C-alpha cells in the first residue's frame, strides 16, 4: 500500500512501541492520529517528525472516544492504517498466591478489557469506516495491525490474565482477516518479546533475570523502532494477511518461577 498522504490511527501512541510507530508512519508521509487515555487533552504536537501527529485523549473501550479519533483521522486523509498498540499487563499475579489468596477478579477483567476488547472495539469501528474507502490497485481499502505478545503463546507464571488477553488477540487474527476480506481490509498481529521501552528500562535494575536471556540473536532487548519497522512492512506488503508474527530474536520462553514483563 502506498502510505504517503493517507491517514493512520495509532492507539496507545503516546509512548514506547506506540510512539515509535507514530514516528515511523509520519516519516512515511502519513497523517497520524494518536488515541491514548494517558494524554489528558486533545491537540497537536505528538510523536513524529516535527510533532506532526494529532492527539486524541480517550479510551479504546469507549465507543465515543474511538469514533472521535476515527473522525479526526478521516478528516486528514483516507484512513488506511490502524495500529492497535494500546494495552498493558495490569497488576498480574498467580491464580492462587502463596498465602492462598485467589487472583483478583477485577484485575483479570480489566486486563482482558483493555487488551482484547479494546483491540476488537477499535477494529470493528475502524473497519466499518475503512470499508467506504476507494480500493487501490490490489483491491485494498485498509490494513489493521494488532499488538499481541509472546506471552500469548508462552505465558509465564503470574501472567495468566495478560497471557489470556494476548492469546485472545492472536486468536482474532484469522477470523478478522476472513471477516474483513470482502471489504479489502487486511489484518495481522505482531507478538513482540521483551522490548526496550521506557517502562522496561525503568524495571531493568529491579529484575532478578535479564529479560533478554534466551534470545538467540541478537542477544538483547528489541528496539521500539524495530517494532515500528515491522508495522510499516506489513502495511506496505499486500500479500501479508491473517498472520501472527513474532518479533523476538528467536526467543522461546521456558518456565520460570516468576514472570518477566515484556513490551507487547
């Protein structure tokens, strides 16, 4: 897909993987709208070359917020790329803690809501809008890129809520691709391993285990820019559809007694 002059919506785009994605898409010549509940106020001046993005404060689980962000994106150009990066691990915890306390119910529900439902909510509303686009030479009207995690495949102890939420995102990929094929909309998901986001960098000194341990090559954390590069690659390649793509340096998570946070 030719990205220049089109618009993109990036959820969770105020920091980490989302901010890198915003910057990359803006460098590709796209008009980028950021939807993030951490923003506080709407306005211009978000991540990207010369602070080119438009900021929309809101929650991916709230229809009015999502529709407002979609409307802003469509006002800037043809909404062609949706990158769902909003999410989070929440408090986490084992199903039953060492003292016999069961996992907090509300925490599990919140983690599922912001990751699984939030992703689906943005997809359903954005896809309905993109379905009105004029198709390009490949019959495409849009591309959706969702953010899962290696925890959705190889979740560690203490990650039951987060692992379930990210597994749900992985499980959506093929059904979404099949549902949206008649509209000419492709869908892929990225499953990152440990990434060197600001949040992860703050945790590094407090972790007992190097989160990059077990990475085959390169032996380090992933860079947010590498995540953003994959977003661009998927958006540009018209034959990538219905795929869950790992971004982890061939890392495979063995069982550990405590979970190591990741960047997805």
